[in-house]
C-alpha cells in the first residue's frame, strides 16, 4: 500500500465524529454520509474535496443532517 494512503487511513480511524452532510448546487443534491472528521469544518472540506469539480467556483450551501460521536 502507498505510504501516504496508509497514513491517511490511520488518521481516519482516529476521528471522533461521523457526519451526514448534504450540499445543494443548482438542481443537484450532493450527499456525504459517514464522513469521519473531528469538526464540521473538516467534514465540509472532505465533502468539497470529493465533489470539488461539481462546485464550480461557488461556495455551496452545506447542511449538516447529523453529527454523531464515535465511542
């Protein structure tokens, strides 16, 4: 496995929350479920990086539908 990917996966396992986010751009909804992050800002960055090309220069309106702690 690529060393950089291994570091990323190790860091993802240690995240403390799981988010469900939805972003709306024009007539489309972009849904991100089970996003592991420490904060809402980090979860939004992950969503934007996954769907980056779908958000053409606009800052999409992102809604947090759920935020759960990992025990």
